[in-house]
């Protein structure tokens, strides 16, 4: 239970960081959202396999 809570908090923080709403992150392009997509894909695969 604690691991899934920590993962949920990390994913929420990554979602907030990937939003290009702040001036310093406008020039980053697709990097943060692409990384977030890969992390979410890994988490979904782990959930389907029952590892989390």
C-alpha cells in the first residue's frame, strides 16, 4: 500500500512538472511528457503483471 501511494505522489508531481505552463519550461518540448509517458507505461505493465 505504501509503495503505490509513493508512486501516485511521484506521478502527480511529474504531471505538474510536465505541464508547459511555467515560463522556464516552455522550451523543453516533448521531453518531460515523453518521460512521463514511459514511466506511466512501465507502471501500467507492472500493475498488469501484479508486481505492484
